C-alpha cells in the first residue's frame, strides 16, 4: 500500500493543529463546566428552599391536626344523620 503525499501532509497538519485547537478550546470547556456547576448549585439551593417550605407546611398541618383532636377526623362537621330504614326482607 503506497503512502500518498497529500494524505501524509494532511496527517502532519492535523497533528500540528490539534494542540493549537486544544489550547483554544480548553478554556472554553473550563468556563462551560464552571457555568454548569453554578447552575447545578442554584438548582440544589432552590430545591432545598422548596423542601423546607413543604416541611414547614406539613409541620403546621400536624400542629393544626393535634389542636383539633389528633385523630385526623374533621370535627368541624358532624357526621351525616342515619335515616331509619326498615330491615331488608329475606326471601325464603
């Protein structure tokens, strides 16, 4: 298999250009990683704040439940009245 001079020169050019391209794109990649980490930290902070809010709401609901009697029943509304119904007839 013969080596073509154009392929050889192209290989040399790529070998020479790759480190130069790497020097240019590395700082960009680092900045992109820094920005991504900042966004991830912000998302974690927002999620933590929302979880804290939900925990506060749940704690307030537990306190309200205990203050009303604790059984979890709504004591503000009486149970519906039972109607007097005749006993069902049994067919024999």
